[in-house]
């Protein structure tokens, strides 16, 4: 992956900030799992580094809106993010019209693609795509990293296995995705009447697809409710945490790569890492991850 050198350097920087803690304690969420994907996606979109905290707040508001904790705040954050993104698209449209070079980022690529398409994308369509990239590349990877490290430290023998055998990193990542999917499920709308397992579902009906349930299906998985590092990697990749077929998550490879680099650096720098208290869960009911992950070494 072309972004791997950048991500590796960033991980080393963030893990270095952890190791600099004098009391040998840190919140792994705050110092690594949260900033890593935010910075990566911000750089990919062409967002200035100094705006990364603002972008994180905007992204969180998209998810918190599901819970309707503070509707006015969440609506204001969504509007601010929408205004910023559309303004960036318009800047690039003007550069194209004037024959100037564009910044090398995803907003530029999407803007060019939208203009050259037979049916140019509307602002609403452009905005939808950019918001999905921002949110999808942010909280889900943070949750993957916190869920994975939490499970490995919950039973220290698992962490020790990876320290002794880093070749298990990919197995650990896929088992975490299966066992603790960052997205528990999503709503879908039926396009026509359908019958599933003897249940008739009308057309234009809202249904919830529960990836977490499918990932624990005893008909598909041996000992499904146990987190194991001895599963076959190719079999593990059958989990549905990134969707399936045409609907597979386009950011799956990016998320896996970020997590792989982060975990490898953690086991090298902190072989004695352990939990330092109970982590707190994120609030959004559709997602599964940690808002805090206190560790020590």
C-alpha cells in the first residue's frame, strides 16, 4: 500500500509519545487508537493537520446523532462539516475551471471524477461520499485497535503469544473483527418483498442486518463465543464485519493496514503491556468499541 511508509512513521511517532510517559501508564485510545486514523484520513482528504481535532469532533457528531443525545449540537456540527467539505470541493472546481493543478488528495480526485462523469455528481452526492470516507475511516479503525488490544490484554497469554510469534498478528486482527466487530449492524431497506427463514418481509421495509450475530453463528464457526488465535486465517476472513460482495467496505484494506502496523509496533515497544483498569465503551449503540483503554507497562 502506497500510504504504508507514512502510516508507519506516524505510528512510531504516536507510540513514541506513549513510551515517553514518565509513570509508564497511558490511555491507548487517546494516544494511539484515536489519533492514528484521524490523522491518516485527514491527510488523505487534504485537511490541514491543525484541523484534525475539529474533524474528529465532526465525525463523532455524525455517530452521536444516532443516539440523539444533544440534537442541536450534533446538527450544528454536521452543518459545519458539510459547509467545509463543499467549500473545499468548490475551491477545486474553480482550480479546474482556471486550468490550475489540484492538490494531491481525495477531495481533488472525487471532484475530478464527478466532473468527468457522464452524469456529474450533485453536491449532496459528493457530500455523502466524503462524509462516509471521513466517518468510515475514523471511528471504526479506532474501535478495531482498542477492541483488539483489550481482548489480547484481557487474557495476557494472548498478548504473550503475539510477542513470541508476531506472525499471528493477522490472525489476531481477523479474530478481533469476527469477535468484536466495530459496527454491530446497520439498517437496510428492502427493495421488494422477500421471505427469509419463513418470515415475510414487505418491500420498502426497514430491517437491521446484524454482522455481530452472523459472526457468532455456530453453524459457521467452531466455538464461536471464544476468542481464539489458532483459527485458520483464510477461514477467518469469511466474517462479515466489513460487509460482503458489492457492499464490502472500501476502507477495509486501509483499516487492516493501520491496525497491523500499530499492533506490531506495540508488541515490539511494550512486551509487558497490561490493562490498568476497566475501559469505557463508546456510546453509539450501533458501534462497539472503547472510549478509554488505560494501560501500563
